[in-house]
C-alpha cells in the first residue's frame, strides 16, 4: 500500500489563510446574486461598493478517497446587503450523511443549519468554539460581526457539495438580519418553498 506523507499547515488567523494548503477559491459579491432578499440593495452595493470578495476558502485535499479528509480555512468579510448579513452559498453534502467540523479562529459568526424537512438550527461561532454540523444538515456560514470571520473546517474527502438544494427551495427557511442594537435576528424567508416528503426521502436516501 502507498502511504501518504503527513502534512503540516499553519492557519494565519489575520489573513484567514492556510499556509501549506493547495487550493483556493473566492466568492465575490457578483457570484452571490439572488442569495439576498433585497435585490435593490444588492444592485446598489455592487454598483457603489464594487465587486468585493465576500469570502475566500483555502484548503488541502489530500485525495477524494472515502475515509480521507479535506480541511481548510474560510475567511468571510463583514457586511450586509440591506439588513441581511454576508453569507456563504451554503450546501448539503452530496453524500448527505457526511458531517463537518468548524473551529472559530476569529470574528463572530453563525452556522445556519436546516434539516431536509425544514427545521432550523443556529450555532454561534467565535474564537475557540467548535461547531459540529451533523450528517444531513444543510449548512451556511453568516458573518454577524464587524470584523472578518475566520474558521477552520474539516470534512470527509468524499462528501462533495450540493448547492442546488438551497436554490430549489427558494433559499433557506430563515434569513439572518441585523438589529438596531448591533445584534442579529433570524426571520422567516418569504420566498422559501418547503421540500415535499418525496424530496426529503430522496435526500435521506442519497447517503452511501
Ligand atoms: O461551499 P460554500 O457554501 O461556498 O461555502 C464555503 C465553504 O468552504 C468550505 O468548502 C467548507 O468546507 C464549507 O463547508 C464552507 O461552507
Ligand atoms: Fe460542507
């Protein structure tokens, strides 16, 4: 059997980078059209504020073999579109029973999770907080603070990501908005279309 060499990576919390990682992708505001409730505020921010990087991910993917692991760092900028905080696209794992761990490095954020049947759970993430995303939960990160949100993550290498599950239901069931006093609140998403019992059964059956 061919042995893989161990790897040492360091997390640069200030820049949100994984030194020694091999992959990187960025999502700019223009990549995130239709995620936000307030389309006018989105257009205005893109026009007046420029096409800024909303989040960047650096990771190491040793392989995609079952049992292997992918890990990396996500850095999310602070900001809002209208009253809605910056968020990641969000997904369920393509093999839906694969879990994920997030570890807060800096900043203040939320892990917004939704079960296939439409239940919402929110875990607050800050420095030195671990968030466990169990199998079968759709997940998306939200930066609810004034600074960058930096999180280290790890998940099984064969998980994959299904982004379309969120688009198909008109977004996630809840949106996260700022409050007047600098906090956040979750409110129902008016565009949300719950999954049917058949849809839910299909998601649960997708696990290998
Ligand atoms: O994959 P996105 O929804 O664009 O978000 C950014 C993502 O970075 C990594 O891939 C993490 O493992 C994901 O769980 C995280 O959500
Ligand atoms: Fe994930």
